[in-house]
């Protein structure tokens, strides 16, 4: 029975060592990627463009569909206005997705990281 406990203990220690090794490798890659960051002015302008277009396109599409609905089926509600707001909301969610994907974040002090 003591041999079984020793084997189990050794297996746990081996798994713990492997876990620590994997975490260490991931941390090294993260540190290396942060030090080799290629975020130039052009990168910032590119992100700005992606975010802008990701909001503008759904807004324009929603407005166009709303105008078409208003002209085809007149009602007392403005579909153009409702779909414009929906397009802005959808575009904002899309922009938030792109900003998170690009890894642009702020730390607790408000500084870019």
C-alpha cells in the first residue's frame, strides 16, 4: 500500500512539475511578445480604421434598409431611425470585439499596456 501511495505522490509531483513548466513557457512567450511589440503609428491608424469601419458599415446598412422599408410600407414609426440605432449598437459591439482581439487594453492607472 505504501508503494501505491508513493506512486500516486510521484505522479502528482510529475504533473505539478509539468504544469509549472508549461506556465513558465507561456510567461516567457508573453514577456518576449511584449518586448518585441511592433505597435507603431501605422498600427494605431489601422486599428482606428478597423474600428471606424466596423461601426460605419452596419449603421449605413441599417439606415438603407430602414429607408427602403419606410418607402415600401409607410407606417407611423420610422424604421430608418430604429435601424440606424440598431446599426450603431451592432457596430459598437463589433468594434469592441475588434479592439479586444487587437489586444488594446488599459491597466488600472489608465495607461496603455
